């Protein structure tokens, strides 16, 4: 992951008195930081946002709902730094690698979860150290995973509140990892109990991960195979419909999605940059960075 890409994006966002600048441009630039902290390839958030907004448009969301979805997608990983130290301590491993691997695992199936743990614990250490750590992780059980997701999702929701976004946005972030069949986290809610925007965000981020790692065919296969399990089947059908038209994959092949993503914000609901919003954004991202480790609490 190239730190220069985030630096370039941020340096090209300038604000002067009287300037007309979309707030989404600021968050799109800062989203590269969230990619880094979550251990994802750069552009993960922007690509997820593009996919999610295509789905939202397909299912006929109102302008207000699309606006709430737009910012939920841009900020879906705002809480990702808050569980980093716990995750690293639990697995005895690099939290970036653990998070990156976690995104491609169907962890609601026990054999997959066990294999993930075996491959992730105590990276770089000898077999005895890995064995002891694996036993420790196994004894802790699935409750630890639920707790790690809860910390991440609740913190992300709190940050979106801090930044002044509506309850819909916060709830979408908090329920990001819930599954249609009730096997998700943190609350194990299912079906229509899961907020619609959260269902869209969850599908969009998974599709993006598999698209970036393996290509369009694998992304579509994962969406189909997890329909009625992880994902709302109607949303999967909507995604596949857009994918068949070629609108998603052609756009994601572009080198710079920032402009394309900004165009997906509903024109009637566009948020512009204000000094107040910049202040809240600076405070929020300072908290995101400081949450990476207990040693940096309130450092920024």
C-alpha cells in the first residue's frame, strides 16, 4: 500500500474562504487512511462506496436514504483502529494481516474459522508457540470475535455521530457485520431486523474485497453463494443485475475513482465543506489514529 497516494489525495484538497468544495472530496481523500488501518488495498473504501451506491440506486432508495448510505460507506471503517491492539494481543499477530485475511474467510462456518485461526496466530514464530496460541484462541471461543466486531462497529457508529451524520448512517455502520441468517455480529440479528443500509454496506464491502483479490467472476460467485446466508437475496439480485450491465466493473477499472464516487452523492443532498465540518473531521480522525494503540490514547 502506497502512503504517497493518501498524501497526494489530501494535499490536493484545499479550502479557501468562499470556496465551493464537496465534503465528500475531503472524506474520499481521508478514506485512504482507513484503507491502511483496516489492512486493505488502497481504494477499498471508494470501491465499496461505488458498489454500494449502485445497489442503492438499483433498489430505488430515496435521496435522503442514498445520502445516509453514501456517508456510511465512506466511513464504514471509522472504527477499525479501535480493536487493533486487542486483535494483535489475542492472535499474537500483525493486526493488518489478520484483518486482511479475515475479510476473505466465511467465518460463520466453523471449519473456516478454525483454519483462519490456525493460519493467523503467532505469525513467524515456531510451531510450539503457534500451538499454544491456537489453544488459547480456541478456548476463548467465538465470543472474542463477537467482541472484536462489537468494539469496531460501535466505535465507528460513535464517530459518525460525532461528525454530525444522521442515525441511519450510524446504524448502518454499527450493523455492518450482521448476516441475513442471524449468524453475524455483534447482535446476531437477522433478515429485515438488520437496517437496509447496513445490508447494502455489508454486501458492497465483501464484493469489493473479492473483486480486488480475485476479479469480477469470483466477486459475483461469492455474492450468489452467500445469498440468504450473509446477504439479503433481493440485494444480491440487484447487485448481479447491475454487474451484468457492466456498469460496476468498467467503472472500478478506472485508476482514480474519487470523481466517480463524488458524482454518486444525491445532488439534492450534497454536503459542502464548512469550517465546522472540518473541525469535526479533524477531531474524528485524530481519535481514529489514537485508538490504534492504548499508548497513543489522546496523543493527537
